[in-house]
């Protein structure tokens, strides 16, 4: 017996060491997740209903690391920010945080970060953003802030020059009655164009200074059906689309939209229809927008709403609506109060949306990004 | 006996060699190949492809739209050329854009309609109005409204903004379900709140961060701290949006 053990033991030892070397992240997946976000999130559990009835098993968070391949599912989420300041020192630091994170994560990262500067403003002839009640600030100030964020990332991600980020420079469609700082009645188209000019300037800066393609800036708007009507919102999107050199994202909602494939242009909340959300989310590639929606509901409703929208594209337009990823508000809900059932973790939100889209072969698609948003502070 | 010892030594020697090779390959694959500086920078990325796709989708009869997209493609071809000729900062060199410092906008105090910014999503809460003031040197915003899914539950939410750091939030539902709350007047930093039924009047003391019984009741100021708040589920199930 001792002879057999003596012969086998070296091979067992070697095999164990090799396994641990090749697959270290199986042991460290929980800790690896904590690099990406401020809070640890539990693995999602439970079943997810499909639009056709019946359930599918929820997809379990699995992190497997192989030296040459470092893909995780769901993707490591980034932290996005509701910006309450344009302090360049803070923006440099936030960018550096993300750079550190991408450098420390194994393999090449491809991430999105939303910097949401709040409602559009037009004050004393100057276009800008509301900064959640701490503004307004001009688009020049917003541009400066984003450039510092990009510089912070670029500095701190070194020597990793393979990872990339897209900075989505965000505003929203909240009207001046709901959000008193929003002061652009009658100027939505012009503000959209001004926002595109700002994003063009930021993008040119990154190109000219060699940050691109590692660092890019796109436009973005949190388009929520309950905040404004379609016709006003569309003016902003059309204004952006008139002069932009860079894409934009709609990181809003589809409140009240159906959660099953209807085969028709169904109604949503506040007078919106699926056609109108499809329009502000890119018109199937005709304009420069694409959806990166907020997936907040723990019951899976948001994933199903966007599945229904993607299927609308198949049934009545030029093909399935292509989505970029999922946004959650778990951090924001840990900072301010949220109603129960609206604080998906980034993993839950991503799997929610991915499962719904891939429950139907006509809408089946990959989802590139995952990000969770919170308040920046000062 | 000596042959057995030699055989065991050979086996352990091979094992150690394999481990060493594994460590070296881990280092090579993980830290060099995965993070290597790309030899060629792809300056024609997805952006120009997006505009080419748009051009293909725009009807031939829509000349003005086609012209605009063609101009964007031309602009991108110029940018791609700049990108290829730009010298990226590859050394560990800190770059900092040079810009004029922006002074923060003044914090205007008073009572205002709606919410100060898009804090609460439309599917979450209807904020009737808000108060902005300075309390103990800190900027404070007090929100008054009700939950969308439970409109009978009015609440006050308070955000305290430190000079540096994250905002501190507090949530103060009305004890009775009186509908949406609204700030109708102020006396210093004591707010007079009316309920949706126009019958009930409440008082909220901002320094004390609590409802009080009257406009003149003396209370001890509180220090805002992050209180883990959970909303108790109501009998109304959270409806599917």
C-alpha cells in the first residue's frame, strides 16, 4: 500500500498544482467579482419565465479562467455614475479607478461606463446639463470632465493597452415640470445637436491625443416614457443625429410595454408605443442610437419588455432590435431609497435581459456590456 | 533499494519540472500575451461601419439625409487617418488635460416644483416639490411626494451633500397613509407639509430629520448618517409594469 501511495502521490500532487495554476479563478471568483463593483452580489437564483409560458433554469454565474481565454459570463460589470459634479480631480480619480480595475482583471476588457450629467438645460444662451440640482453646467464643462475621466483611465490602465472603454456621456428626457432644473422648453432639437457637437469635440480630442481606440466617447440619454412625450423626446434624438460623428445609447426604459411577442405595434405607458421606443433606440440602424436599457425589476419584467421590442423589430420593421447590454441601479438603491423589487444586481439584470432575448430564436443575440449606476457625490 | 530511491527521485524531479513549466507558462500567457500592446491600432472601428450601414438603409430618394451621412463618413475617414498618425502615449507617463477650473454653480435655496434632477425614475415616485437649503454648512435637498405603485404612501426624502464624499440619504414616510406630501411653506428650516387630501398638515424639521408636532416644537438636531432603510412590503403586490 505504501508503495502504491508513494508512486501515485507525485502525480496527484503535480496534477493538483497544474489544475490550480490553470484554473485559479474557480477558487477566487467571488473575490474577482468584488474588484469590479463596490458590493458583492449574490449569484442569481430562481427560474425565469419565458414569454411563451413555462420556465427556464436561471443561468448561474460561472467564472472560469483559462490563461489564454478570459471570458466571463455575465461580463464583469462596471460602475457608472449619476454625476453631481464636474470637478476634474474627481473625474480623473473615477477614470483611474476604472483603469486600475481593467488592468487588474485578467485578459482584455471591453467595458462601458455611463456618466449621466442629468437633464438638459439652456440657460442664458448656453446649453448644458442640470447635475441633479447642483448645476447647471455648460457643455464645455461637461466635455472637460469627460476628458479628465478618459485621461484618468488611460493613465491608470497602463501597461494594458488592449482593454477598451466607451464613455457614454449622458443626459435624459425629463421635462421641466418633473425635473425643475430642466430648462429647455422649445430647445430640444438644438440641445440634441449641441450635445452631439460636444461629444464630437471629446471624440476628436481622444483621437488626436492617441487615446482612441482605447478610450472613446459616445452620446447617451436616459429616455423614460414617464418623463416626457415621444414628440419632444424625438426632437432631441433627431437633433443629436443631425450632426453626430459618434453613436449614442438610449439607457432608459420601456414602461408599460408588453412582455410577450404581439406581432403588432402595441401601446406602452404615457402615450408611447413600441414604434416610438424603436425609433429613439435606433430605428433598426437608420439613426445612430441603440438601446442599453435599465433592467431594474427583479421579477424579470424589463427583460421581457425589451424582448418584445426586439421581436417588434422582426415582425414589423427591418429586423430584431439589437441591444448593447444591461444597466442596473443596485448602487443607487443602496444610496437612496428605491421601491421594493427594483434593485437588481448587475448579474441579475444582465441574465434577466439575456435570457429573455435568447428565449426566442428570432431575437437571440449576445449582450456585450453590464454596468451598474450610482451617485458620484463630490 | 537504491534503485527504488533513484526512481522516486526521478518521479519527484519530473513533477517539479512540470510545476515549474506550468508557472512559467502562466506568467507568459497571463501577464504578457493577454495584456500586450497591440501591434496595429484599429483606427477604423465600429463607428464608421455604423454610418456605412445607415447609408445602405437610407432610401436613394432621401438626398439630404444621404448627404449628411456621407459627410460623416468623410469626417471619419479623416479621423481614421489622424488616428493612424497619432502617437499614443505608451510609456508610463501621466497625461493631464489642461483646462480652466470651473466654479460650481451657486446652490439656489427655496422651494421648487418637481424634483431638482432626475433622481427618482418615473416608475418609482412622483415628487410634488422640493426644498433646497443649507443646514449646518451642508447643502440639503428635501423631496416631498409619494410612491407611484403605492400613491397613498407619502414620504419625505432628504439628501445631505457633504463638501466631499457621497451624498447621505434619509427616508421618512408619513406615519399614516395620507397620499402624496407637498411642501406648502417654510419657517427657517422647518417645513410645513400638506397631504394630498388638503386636510392634514404635517411639520418636518430638517436639522432634526424628523416629523414634529408643530411649527414651534423644540427638538434636538440630528447628524445625518446613512441608515440602511428597507421599505416594508405593503399588501399591494408590486405590479408588473
